[in-house]
C-alpha cells in the first residue's frame, strides 16, 4: 500500500528529470544537505549541449537581473511541508460549491496547487501590491509564520506594528519587489491551460520591471496587450494629470490562441440603442425602405455622440435591415484576387481597384446571389458591399479603459455597510476582460492569488448571473491584519481575508436574490481553505528509513487535532485531485467515510477498520481508496486489506497515510 509524500511537489527534481530525458549525458550525482545521493545537472555540459560552438565561459546576453534573483528562482522550486485545511464555518455551500477561497501566503498556496490545478486555469487575474513605498507582508521563508518572521527580522514591534517599509531609501527597493513577484509568476504559469491567459494589473512604479519579468517567465513572444486604465486625473499634479494603471496581458501559448482562432470581442457602444431606432423607423414607415431610411437619418441627427463605428449605418433595405456601403477593394495587392466583375444591367466590367477585390471569385459569386453587392447606375461606378448592422454587434476589444475607481469604492461600501477596503477594482471592468480573454468560455476557471477584497470572485459570479455560465473562481489572500484603528477594525474585521469572505457572502446572497429562476443553479458559494502545516507528523526522514519501517512504527503519524476532512484535503493535494469536487460524508458498513466526486476517491480514516468495511469500499470499485496506517490494528490486517482490493477491485489505487 503506497505511502503519501510529506511535502509539496519537488519542482527542482521534476525539472532534473525532464532535462535527463532530453540530455541524459549532462546528469550527474551529488549529495544533499542530509548526505543523501541525488541526481544533479552538470551545467557546463548542459551549456555545451545548447550551444553550436565551444563554450569557454559566461557571455553577455540580454536579460533582466537583480540582486536576489537566484534566491527568488530557488524559492519557486523548493518544496514545503504544508497543506490546505478546510474551514467549514467560513464557507458557503461547502459540500457543493466549485469555488475556492484560500487564506495564507500565496507562494505557499501556489506550490500546494501545482498538482491539482496544473494546466487547468483559463484566466489568471492579479492585482499585486504596487511598489509605492508602503508595506507588504510577503516573506518567502518556508518554516516561520508571517508574524514570527516579521518579529524576528525587526519589522514588527512587540505590538505587531510595522517598523520597516519598502521605502525608496532602501537600496533594494525594486529588487525586493521583483524577488517577491518572480517566483509567484513562475508557479502561476504552470497552472495555466495551453490557451490560458494572465492579466497583471500594475501602476507606473513597476510597470517596466513587471513587463520584463513577464517577458522572461512567459516569453516575450506571448505578450498580448498593454491595457491602459484611465482613472481619476489629478488636477494638482506637477507634470501630467496621471491617474493611470495598466493591465499587462500574456498568453501561456500565443500560437495556440491563433490556432484556435481566438478573437477578443466586446459589444459596440450604443449598439442596442441603434437597433431600437432601426426597429422604430421600420415600424413607423409602414415597412417602406425609403421612408424608414429617411426616419433613421433624422434620428441620427439627434445622436451625435453615439459610437462612431455605428454612425455609417444610415440606410434600411426592403427587409428592414440597417446597412452601410463598405469597400470591395483588397487592402493589400493580391494578384489572385484580380478578375472581372460585370454590371448586372449593362453586362460590362466595373472598375477594379489596383489591389484587386477583397474576396475570391467564389465568395463574390455567393455575395451576388445573396444581394450583398451594390452596383451604381452603370459600369462606370465602383460597386460596394452591403454590411448589415445586425452582423456587426461586436468589435475588437479596446485597450483603453476609462473608468474611475470611485464607483467601485462606493459599491463595495454600500454592500458592506461601511468603507472597509481602499481602492477595490471595479467588478464590471474585471468581468468584461475575464469574459473577453477567455473567449466567453462559460466554464472558465479564474485564479486570483492576490485576492484582496474579493473583487475577482464577485466579478465571476456576476458574469454567471448575466449569461447563466458556470465559471469558477479560486482566490488566495494572505492572512494580513487590517490597519489599526481603521474603519475595517472598528467594524469587527481582523484580517483582509475576513473582509473578502464577507463581501463574497453578501454579493452572492444579493445575486441569488436577483437571479429568479436561475437561483437554484447559480453557484455563489465558496469552499474556505487555510494554508497550514502538514497534517502528518514527519516520522519518516529518508527513503531508506521508509523501507525499513513497519506499519506499527508509523502509528501516530497523523498530527493531533486534525480531522478526517483535514486528512482528506491532504490526500487530494498529494493525489493532485480537484479541491472543489463534491464531497459526501457517508456511513459504509457502519463506519464513517468520505466520498469524493462519485467515488473518484473514497477515504476512511477510522480506527480499527474491519475487513467488512474494506470489502464494502472495494465493492464500490472506487478509482482510489485511502486509509490511515494506524486504522489497521495489525500488519496482517493491512496486508489483508490490500489483498481484498486485488481480488474485488484491482483497478482501484489504494494508499495509506
């Protein structure tokens, strides 16, 4: 019966294995800190393998470097002995929701999610702390708690107050910020699907640095857009009015998006207004095209501020459809698109642009048959193509967002009953971009590992409310204390994570109340989890120890105070299973058990597990089954359990913890 690991995946070891598959000749052996023999990479040999000439030493090359980069890169790969513990009392619809809210350091959370979310995330949106000289509490130490680290390093006083900030007087002002964001981005990239997209919000302070880091982590060829978010201008500014933030957008694989013909679209501004005017003109005209056109043009004279891209739709045809007269010329010279097009009355060829026509001869013939080509009185006039308004609802999404933050702040304050969070992101803007970059995928999984007040989670729920989608969110928020004597503290909140959870509860309840018939299918819950130390006592120190130890010697390996659900989530992480799968608490042969996702996993962590219980679980033919080592009274009972599964359900993968 296989034993589970005591830590998150060792990404360094995995990378060594991948290199070994490609270049086995560069693999050597080394010893770790404990004296154990491990595989290692001879980097001199690897450099030679990747070069087309003899490599004598380091050469200059274009790259971003800063003090601490190597340590930051190591931080991304080093395993941790942590887990995610469920917190039912902080959750909403714990057993059935597909949404996750994780409290704890996001570097640790990203490490823990490397198996369960690997390649499954469609959109990552992050709004990391801006490097403004204020404090942020992200330390990449894998043993100490955040508070212990801050106290030890002299950054907090005895009362927990900040003593040090990342001020510009600090020589590592930019380096510290880059070292914080770099390992998190490396880990986050692993979680994106092949067609996944990352959106990173930032201000002027670290825009250039973040752009270079993203180029390095994702590859400059996967850069997609730099969106400018224009907020409130500052009239008292010395130079420009400012008020700008940005959203840097990168693809996991830009070529995959192109191959899938992904196009980011948004509705044209004022489209619905124009459609309504066309319908009104058609009805008032008595279905007369000329009269309807006259009425529509009269309406346009009263609407000068309507979206300019729609103002050319001034005619209505005999079917009541508004249209414009578009060009038929190819935008570029195309010899293969040069052919004669004949006037339907005179039978003579009409003038052709030197570039040729926009469409092939076959497509042009089809458009002629559909009445989409508009000719003049004779062959001397260049024909035009008929472009219908109802086929032009969307446009390429604009990379300028003009939206002040004040409305978002007011909306959150209204929802929460007090102004408990500064500068939340506008959920309408987030929803628009999440929907666009996911190609309107109604089942997209959206990750935000700088969760803040929960704006991303609310935006996902609002999107689902609008179109009936089943998008999911996973938020990670540090257990960061609110500012002393702040509105949030006076309202009873101790941490930012508490604010975010309460916001999601209230927003979800409001959306469900407004959902009508959709209320029963709208997922407005979240499964609350907390980063914590592993649920297992580290009784095994080396692989040799594990081989020599018997069952009885590992009894008591579960830490005191850990519940069956704590153990279950440890197993879900170790097995790389979805943390949002439906859970059921059951009685199997009179013994408590947990079933996950229609028996994708059945867990029984009871003591003195009987043969009858083991057989009853095996009879269900689960894909996986897990027990406590100490749940078997003897080695013989454990061996017997393995034998039962071999006979009854040999396809089941069985483990013990």
